[in-house]
C-alpha cells in the first residue's frame, strides 16, 4: 500500500495544542500512549549510549587497545540488531563486524581457530563477532556439522586459546543472548511473514525449534567448560529486544575507563545482563 500523509482536521490540530488534548487525540485514534512513551524513552537512551560508544572507540584508538566483543545465542536472539545499534555511529575505519560464512574447503583443512585469528582486532580497533569460534560449541554439534572428535578437540583447546589471547592483552567480552522457546517461535513467524526479513530465515533456523533440547544440552556443556575467570560468559536476557540492546551496551561501557564516561547513564541492570553463575543454571 502506498504511503499516505495523515490529514488532520482543524479540530484535531486544536487538540494537539495541549498535553490533555494530545492524550485525547491519541485515545481517539486508538494509539497506545504508553508504547509511544516507551519508544521515545528507548530512543533517547540509545542515542546517549551511542555517544558514549563513540567516546569508548576514541579511547581504544588513542591507547591502541584491541577489543573483541562476541555475540552468541540461539537463532533470532537479536544479536545482529544489537550489533547494528552498537556500531551505528562508530568510525568505520576503526571497527569491523565479522560474520563469517561456512568454511571453505581449504579452511576445513586448517586448524579450526585459524580463520578467526585472522579476524582479531588490530591495535586501535573494535571487532564485533556476529557468532564466533563458538559455532563449534553449539550450532555445529547440534546440527551435525562437525564430528564428535572435532567437537571434543575444540572443547579442550578453547580455554587455552582464550588464555593466550588474554595474556597477549586482547580485551574480550563474550555475550550469550538468552531467548525463550516461545519468543523464538514468534520471531520466526514474524520473519516468515515480513518480506523485508525473510532473508534472515534459513534452513538451520527452521530446525532450531525441533532441536531445542539438543541446542540446550550443548549450550550447558559450553558454559560448563568455557566460563573462565579470564573470559567469563555474560548472559543477556533477550526476549525484550530493546532492553537487551541497551543493557548490553551499558555493560560494555561500564568495563572501561575512557575520557567523558558518564556513570549516570550506565546503571547496572542485574536482571537483563549478568555474569553466568554455575550455581544458577539458565532456564530454558
């Protein structure tokens, strides 16, 4: 349907001249006022946090830091949308988004971590991994894309690999976007109906609901073996996309002391973003 401009009558324009009149107009048009206010508050918070992200990036550049932020989670958990908000106003030359396709025949013959090592940040750069080497911890074994031997070798090597990165001074944050089964199903339905989002729906996505418990098993094993003192997992409750975006940005910004840091914007939300606790396993 072509876009049409709203034609307001003189009476409607008069109503807009006062707060009470605006509320009356919104009720008359069957518009959810609270939803509008929530959206306005979200957009204001997002803009303020994006300004802080620019300051953080400048600190990374000025000090030659190497920062890698890993986004993992089930399909449709909101990883890509969150990365978009993180990076929307950053300087492109000093940051990258890495979302690698399936490995080539040559890459399949290499050490598994090799193609990820080449994507690690240079001094003065932030790299956002939209999925990472942790494909081999959950997606690949759950979908049968790797052998049991390859999986077990990865699980033995990944703590050593990340320990080497930490010793070399790489700054790394590992996010797991935690999504409920019902919300995942809803997002898949929305993708299927929306022609602008249908490209996001892959055969792997369509298997995700059928293999829910299998994915859960491998995620539990991943947390048990790769939640490390020098490289902990940070859980993001992702059923509410907007809160997940804001809370994960606040978490990243809280980790670093950069010039212009505004602590008043970075209050911790322990219910949306928190460090994984082995004594309190995630519910699925």
